[in-house]
């Protein structure tokens, strides 16, 4: 059975029509019986179901984009190993396990569709089940828009890895494993564990995090932190924090703390009194200041400085609506409707 595929756009939706080619049936109507027609119709239905299944499977595949070319992989390990240096790896909604024997040794940009189901994102969130290791050769890499059960390790092989960006994620922690690594940026994340820089410099900004440890000669600004410890010669500004220890030669000012630390410190003993909703290191929280504390919005905490993206979405397209019927309509058409929107 032959068929034609028509595509058109209505109100921003892409419509695909799979239409049997009736000319072939007409030419042979004198030589086939009703049983043969029935068999051909069943085959057409099976073909449509197979194409629908293919569309569904493709929606769960990993796309690797490099030099204008796109390749599809079914596992994150295969995508990382096959991707040329400089590639973008796009992860759809779903869970993607990865083992610790997979090491990234080239520049890769890994982008999911977000770390939390929120708003109109019908495909849910992207979850990486395991750790990511950025080893020698992976300078300039980035991770955006994912939930992770594990850590992001930078320079774990003892080699210098520079300019890694970690943004818009909900992960356990970032571990910069040696102090030769330069230019690490950790921005607008939820970090549940202890992020350890091991004496390396870095930018740790606009995060809701548990602990930042041993970040030297860098900036810790506009975060909400449970603890800052053993950071040296670092600018500590515009944070909300409950505890600190062992920080030497730091420039500390304009923070909200449980007790006075540095210049222009504002003291509070209860975060529940100052935030709209303090639910811990969780995107269900709303860390805007409330009541008399609202004057500090935009000046202290995660919405200070360059701000924090409350959408939880990286700046890539995501599906907001899709309709895939189980069978063709009366005219033999399979109408697939998909609408997308870009994160901000």
C-alpha cells in the first residue's frame, strides 16, 4: 500500500497527515477482492501504529548536534562517547542512567529540558541517574537544565580543566577536584550536598545550596547557604547564610546572617520569617523576601545580582502540548499536533 504524507501548520501547531494513495487501489479494483482490500487496510493500520510508536520512541531519544548535523542515541553513555568535541547533547524528559566509568574528555554542552515539572512542560523533567566527570580535555563544557542524583566532578583525574559552567540544575554537589582548575562557574542551581573547590578559584552565585567549601580567590555572591567554610581570600557578598567557619582574608559585606559577620550585616534568626516559602533546598520554595524584609529583594539572596530563573527551564524549546491519536480518522489521516515554547 502506498501513502502520501502532508504537512501544514495551523495556529502554531504542526499537523502531519498520512493518507493512503487511492490511485493504486483504483487501478487494480478489477483484480482484487474484498478480502485483499481488508488485508491491505489492516497493513495500513499496522503501518500507522508503527509510525506512531516510532514518534513516541524518538521523543525519548538523545540528540547530539554538531556542525549542523544531528545524530540520535538511546543512552547517555553512547551519546557522550560518540559526540564530536564541541557538540551539544540535548536530553528530553526521562531518566538517563550513567556509570562512573564514563569520563568526558572533550568539550560537551549537556542540556536537559528542566529539573522539575512546573507550568506547561508536558514532558516532565530530565534526570541523570549518576555522576558526571569532566576530565582533561573537557575545557569549556557545560551542564544545564537537569536533575542529578549525583555530583558533577571537574578535574577528577588530577588534571587542569578550565571554564566549566553549571547552571539551572538540581544536583547533589559540584566537586572541583584540584586547585589547578580555573574559571568554574556555578550559577542558579539547587545543590543538596557539599560543593568542594579544593582550593580552586570560582564563581559561586545565585544558588540555593547546602555547603560551599574551600573556594579560594573567587566570589561567593547572592546565594542562600547553610554554611560557608574554609574559603580564603574570597568576596562574600549579598548572601543569606546560617553558619560559617574557617574563612580567612575574605571580603565580607552586605549579608543576612544568624549573627553579625563582616560589614553591613543584617541579622535574623529565622528564615521562615523572611521568606515567602522556605521548604529547604527544593524548587517548591519561594525565596522572595516577604513583609518588612521585601526591601531586600533584588539586593540580597538568589534574586540579587544577575538574579535567579524561577522558571526552572534552560533557554531551549520544550513541548507544551501534544496530541497523537491512536488511529487514523475517517479520511485515513493521522493528525499529530505538537506545540513548543522556548525557556527564558
